[in-house]
C-alpha cells in the first residue's frame, strides 16, 4: 500500500515558521530583536523588489501603448522619476532588487544584503536611518542558513499574501507572538 504524501499548504505562517526554525538553529543569529529585524528587512526587500518588478512590467506595457520604446533606458528612467508614476513604484538600484538578491551565491549573501540596504538608505532620503547598518554581516550567518532563509522569504509574494494591506506588520506581529512563547 502506497503512503499518502501530505501536501504542504503554502501560507505565510508556514513560511515564517520555517524561517524561525532556521534562525533558532543557526549560529550567530542573535537575539530575538536581531532575528526579528533580519526577517522584517528581508520581507521588506522582497516586497519592494516584487513591487518594482511589477512596476517595470506595467511601465513597459504603458510605454508600448504610448508607442514609446520600452527598452530605452532614458525613457524608462524619465517615467520612474515622473511624479505621476502613481502606483508607488520607484526605481531600485540593481543591487537592491530582489532578483539580484535571490540570484546571489550563498557565500556572498550577507554582504549583498547589507550592500542593498546601504544603497537604499543612501539613495533615498526617506529610508535613511531605517536600517541597522551591518544587519547581516555582523551576524555573519552561515551561507547555507542565510540562503535557506532567503529562499523561504522568496515564497512570500504580495500577490499571494498581500490581500491585507500590511504584510510587513503581519510578519512583525508573528515574530512578536512566536518568539514571546
């Protein structure tokens, strides 16, 4: 008789639970606050990265509809800098894009994540002071641990879990509740 394979349901709590487990077992993962900050930062990077990628797709479509060349960098840049770009998308530096982060080899992830945060804080005055400098490099998580966490966070999508307007708040509440237990 064949065993039934239990199909895992993809939900936010399951993803965060796996991340929490990885952080609990990892050396150098830090205090509750440091773990929480790492997770919130990763979810933030994922969220803005996905929004950026969606914005680029929408922008390309809009440019095509207006008979403009969607591959012309100057045209794209002009549209991102335009105050009427109303969906909240702003141009992310390449090193801060989730597509760059997710494709970074495990041994370079800690540095790549801190570089992304530093670049965001430097390029955008509104984000200055929002990130703890060296969040990932000072923790120095093992490459396999940080890669596992990034891969889990990659499963979080505003399309799947963004029906609530405050996805990052939901992650924050989860970590407050679970680590308090």
